[in-house]
C-alpha cells in the first residue's frame, strides 16, 4: 500500500512515517522545505500545499490509498502574528487536497488532522460532539478544515475521517510545555542556565505519547467510519505542575524554578479528551506519562551532547 503524508518532516509526520515504514508500508511525503534526515526511507517531495499545480502532479503520480494531511501552520501564537499565511495553508491547503482527490477520481481515504483547540472550553472531558469554539486563528482554521472534510464527504462521497489530537508528546517535539521544561532542565544540568523559567502551572492537559498516537492514527485510517471525527487522547488530565515535578525528579542536579508573567490569550484552564469512540475500534494507550517524560528528557540530553 502507498500512503502520502503531508508535512512529513514535522513532529507527528516523522513518527507516523517511521511507524508505517516498520509495518512495511510504502511511504511518500510532502514537505514545503525538505530537510536532510538521517536514515530517511520515505520518498519526499518538496511542495507547498497551497500550490495546486505542484500538488496535483505529486498526488497523481503517487496515487496513494491514504493521505495523512498534517501540513499546517500549527502554532496558535504564530497564527495571531501571521493570520493570512495560517488561514491560507490550513484552509486552502486542505481544500486543495480534497478537490484533487475528487478531480483525479482516486480511491483514497483522506485522514485530516484537526486539533483539540477546535472545541469550546470545558472543565469536563470533551467528546466529539462537544460544541466548537476557536480560541485562536489556528483553531479557527482547523475547524474550517474539519468542516470542509465533512462537506466533501457529504456532497461528493469523498472518503474522509478527521482526527482531533489533544496534547501529543514525545522526542523531537519543540515548543510544547514538556519539551520546553525538559530542554530547560538539560540547560541547567549543562551549566548553560541557572534557573528554569515556567509559565502557568495550574492548567490541566491531556497528554498522550506519540507512539500511542501513531497507532491510533493508523487504526482510524483503517477502521474509522467515513465522515466521522475521532479524538486522539489519553482520557486523563494532568496538571502542568505535576509534569514539572516529574521532570525535576529525573534531573541530574537541583532545579531552581522562576515564574514567568507572560500569558497566552484565551488559554483554556482544562482540556481533556474523551476517547470512548477510538477505544471502540480496539485502541488503548499503553505508555505511562512518566516514561514519556523520561524519553523526552533523554532526547534533549542526547541533542545537547552532539
């Protein structure tokens, strides 16, 4: 089987590609700017998903049975700073994928990657039918992508499924709270910093290891119902303060913490996803948060040693 992963060299794309290759699946990828990666076995094309002509040529040549559409401007804070680019890539790029699958008359399932940020804030675990309310332009763009997939399924019978990952963590990720804490701790261990700066520690998030997540992505691509949405989440909430303590307990030296006053606009205090729907397909998380954090910390130690 051939699959095409857009945004293949991003955090999720990289881990999904490796997972599929280990299963013996023929993996092709699209990346706006291709970076050399050691032991990369996927066949990667350099292409911006807003470039319809280039995208058409690649999809037509590859003729994939699955398209995992990950390419996006995926940082909420940047979406406020680069609104036009965010909406262009995340909405028009998704529309291009759907239009080309239809126009080329391909037998292809499109797996669209939405986001937990599409949902309205809730103190209770969130199911797939929870109301949508964006907290950033990024979230708005992902809602639009989810709705486009539903529309193309209903109007043209395009085989789509939508994933809404919550907080996927693991080695190679940058910019999230787990990697930022781990990287900062390694800086203190190496003598590059004296303190670890942290933000709001009271927020509650649903963390899931990337290895559990990639298994879920593939399972939904195989067994998910067309036109449906699936949360990818652990179903458990963890306070950021607990993540900090777990990482500090694994540090090689004492860590002094400094509180930052910087805040994010419209930051939800709690975000936990119900995962009953994806569990019904035969999936369950297997990796403990403690083990995920240890792997992330070791990753940054290895990177700093290079």
